C-alpha cells in the first residue's frame, strides 16, 4: 500500500471515529431515556431485560448497566409502577402481531433508584431487531419525562389520571367476582383460614384465589395486593 493510500486510510478512520464520538455524545445527551430491551420469548415479558441505555437514562434512573444486567427482568419490577407492568405486557402483544414500523405509544411510571416517587413517562416502542423466524428479539424505546408538566399542566394531569383510572378498571374486570371478594378480605387483614371460613371453602381454594390475584394484578406479594385493593377502593 502506498504512503498516500495509507495516509488516506488513517484520515478516513479518524473521520469515522469523530463521527461515532459525535453520535454517541448526541445520544447520551438527548433529554430522553433511550434504551433497548432484548427478549428471549416474545410472548413472555418475564424473559425481557434492558441491555443498553443512553447515559441520560442511566443518570435519571440511577442504575449502572452492570446492575441492570444482574437484575434482568427484576429491574422492571423494581422500577416500574405495579399498575403499569400490564401496559408493557400489552405493548408486546401489539408489537408481536403488528407489521414492521408499528410504534406502540403509551404512558408509564418509573421509580429511580433510592427514590420514593415515580416519574411519569411518555413511551414510544418499536421492534428494533427480529429473529430468523420473524419474532421480535430487540425493542427500541424512547421515553420522555413528563413529571414536571404533570404538576404544571392540569389538562395533562387530568388525562393521565383518567388513564390510570381506566387501567384500574381494566384490572378489576380481569378478576372474578369471588376473587374481588377475597381481595376485599385480604385488604382487611383476614388470614387464609378466616377467608375460608367466611366462604365455606378450603384453605387450598383460598390460596389458589390469592395466587390468581397476584398473577392477574402483577403484584409481587400480599402487601402489594393490599395496596392495590386500597387504590381500587376495596380497602
């Protein structure tokens, strides 16, 4: 290779490095959470995990990528509001059955590390990469923080509260009449034995109702069931 060609190659490589650096800087400083989810089974949201985020996203959420990798899907259980996990599940259902280019639009709440309050996020999600069989493998997400507007824009706050109310209504419709009755008693602090005596059923049946409630309402434990019952107005 001639000296002139070698110099041109070096110059081209340097130019490429500068472009990549500028692009990385731009993405990291974009005032939005930009992140990629990778999923093993596109029909099971529990196999999903965040594999990359821009620096702005890391700064807002307070987690390093190493922590996110270690948590896997538990990262979302730790950060997402319990009521919004079903929104993420719904987004997978829509995107999996859609054609290329379809964008899922929704609202969600995320809690930064060490915080007691949630951020309100306007999220856009699109299939980024697919497996050989056409099933989604990676999702690209862009989330804008609307928390400040929530406190200053009464129309937006009202709209998001209405969405939240409708989400609660959908969740209540997903459980049976008996499960609703069991949830009321759980919220009042009844034990499995006391609930069984109340409905003249076995403790095993009550445990089944409790497990079904945890699964249908995306709750981690009984304490979260109680919190949801109160939010639904059943407590």
